[in-house]
C-alpha cells in the first residue's frame, strides 16, 4: 500500500540554500518536496494554515541516520532514523517507498535487526541487513512543525512537516506527503505552494544533508573490479588492482578488530585472498622477490583470521544446522552453542592480538605504501590483456582438469583443493573484470558460484563436524549431561550426512560447470581480450 506520491520537479543543489528562504525535501523518496523563496518558518506555517492544515507545536530533536557499512538499507530504498526529541521517548523511524512509516520506541540504538522485538519494523530490516550491524552514519539537529490536512470526515489525507535545520542556518524545509487515494488533493497543495514561489526537488532531505557533507549513502563498495585498459602495461594494471584491494583491506580492518559485525572479517579475508591470488597471477609481471614475500605474509594473515571466520559461519548458521532436531534436543544443545561462543571469544582475542602485532602492522603499512609501485618483472610491459587471458585460461584448465580427476573414492582433500582452484579462477575473472564484457563475465561467475556453493557446503560440514567433535570431548570432560552429549552426537551425525549429500551432489554440479555452454562462455571471454 502506497503511503505517498512523488511529484516530479527540479533537483535543487543543497549548496544553493542561500538563494532560497525555504527548502522542502523528502524524508522518503516518494514524498513531495518544495522550495520557497524568501520565507521563514512562520511564513510556511501560515501558508499551510491557509490551505487548511492543522498545525502542531514545534518539536526539537536530534536525528541520527543508521545503515550498514555497505549501505544495504539505502540500496533497498529504506531510511532508518533514530530520533531523540525533547520531551519524547527516543524512537526509530523506518521509511520505505510503498509502505506506511513504522516507528518503535527504543532505549538505545539497536545494533542488529535481531535486537528488535518481533513486529513490522523488525520484518522490514532483517532481510536487507542480514548479519550486518546498523551503524550511526551521521546526525543532524532539527526543529519540526507537523501539520495535517483532513477531509470532511476528519480523516487525514495529507501531512506536512516543516523542518528548521540548524546546519542550514535554520532554513525551513517542507515535506508534503499524500495519503493513499488522496493524491489529487496533495497535488493541489503542492501547486498552491509552487504558486507562491515553491520548487519541487527530487532529492530527499537525508540525501541532501549527506551530499552537503560529501557522505556517500551507498556505503563502502568492496568490489574488486576497477576500470582497466586492454593495452595498458601489465604491471600498471596489476598495480591498480592491488591499490583497490588494499583500500578494502584497510577499510575493513577497524571493524574487524572492533568486532562490529562478522561481515567486516569476511570482507577483510576475501580482500586478502584476492591479493594473494593476484600476486600468484603476477608471475613475471611483478618482481619475484617482492611477490613471494607478500604472498607468504598474506598467507600468514589469512591463517590467523581463519579460526574466527570458521566459528562465525557456524554460529551464523546455527539455527539452520539444528532446525531438523526436536524441541527438546534444541534445549539440550544450548550448552553446545554457549561453548562455541566461548571458542569464538578466545579466537577473537587471539586474532586481535595478531592483527595488532608488529608483523601485521608492518605488513599492512608496507603493502599500503608500495602496492601501487611494486618492482616490475620481465613481463611488466606486456599488454595487460595478454597476461590476463593467459592466466584465466590456465586457471580454468586447472579447475576442469582437477575436477575431472575426482571420483567417488577421492579423498575429501581433493574437493577442498578444487574449491581453492575455483576461488583462484573466480578472483582472476572478478579482479580483472574491467577488461571483460559484463554479460559474459556475470554468466560465468554465476556458473562458477554454483560449483563453489557445493564445494563450500562440503567443506563447511567437514570443518563444523570436526569442531563439534572437539566440543564433545571438552563437554565430556566438563561432565555435561547425557541428553546434551546425545543431542550433540545427533548433530555431528547430521553434519556427516550433510557432507555425504554434498559429495553425492558434486558430480552433477561439476558436470554442469564442465559443459559446452560454460566452455563457450570462457572462449568468448578470452576472445574479447584479443582486441
């Protein structure tokens, strides 16, 4: 159900605020926005009264915009505000196109959607946020006056909010929002305000403030792709990729150490793995001494962050892992989850110590300084497209060749090694994606991801089963109750069956990847690098 209707108009640059007395911008993308010339808050309020609005008393408050580090709420059109107004309980306000605004009184700013009570507000946020924390992005002080326009039966058909933003020199800002079915009446209000000097603005209030502060609401983009020229020297292309990756490592380091949410560590590790992979692809492009040194150091950094990530994945997937068990078994498994969380706490402390060590600090400091200026190797001046084509073809042949050798009797390590081969191939395609046509690249990555999902499912089941066997020994030593140990045994058995199931599914998944269709896509991608 739509709560309001958008009115198209001119986009007004926030920097032009000195030329206009009144600003009207939206709190939600579907809200009508207006700008008046040479008016005060009182002028705007009086104009609304003349149009039939009932005007309330001013409200003074501080508004804090919340979103994840990577802007997931903004990407889905959702705006979340924490409002702390004088004389009122702090509250969350969630605005979303096509939905009635949702509010909730809160004692503090919630970190995760899971922290919210069951209800419409939680339902709106939990899917887009997933495991990511809501972070305060920026705040602004505002004095607002609200007005309501009613029909003959007393029902509200439109609302108006007049803002007086401190950072805009108390320049008034007006929002007009139409109720469903009463868009025409709201149009009349907008037209009347335009007649007295108003202009519509497509930019929302929050977006205008963010723009004025040079704040990008889209959040941090961890994409490895950069714009690349086919004929640029290989070493220059590699340097551009390294520069982008080290920026992602640096951007996620603080959130990883502060343990804001699990995705910081995930993005941190992925950027490290991509860096190692690109260093591997850079044989003869980057001088061998530097290449080997940094591959070794980043392998160490990946190793010290691995145990925590394994536990994160298990705890994040806990509900799905135990979902097949009866309710009484879930109760008995509570000590197991608590034990895993204790393991996580220990792994976090160990990882933080390593990340704050001189070895890690030196690695990140040196790599940040020289990643864009690495010593060139013998093939440094060859066209980048030639090097990338050779490396993608080689990585693809490795996946196909090693995958075809896996049989029902192959050890689990063979699937694990193939998973690493598939990651290297995917990183080559993604990190140098700027050279490849989007459609073919995305189609290939989708097919490769299907294979990786199967291999990851097998690997996760194996890692989690091994972790639970350690927990079983520890709980047994701590005299856990027989029902807990029995439920734990059932859970380990379930993971073993999950591993068997993933193994049985592997042949079909690999056959789908090792197909003429996939080979044709790869051939087209490689041919695109020939010119």
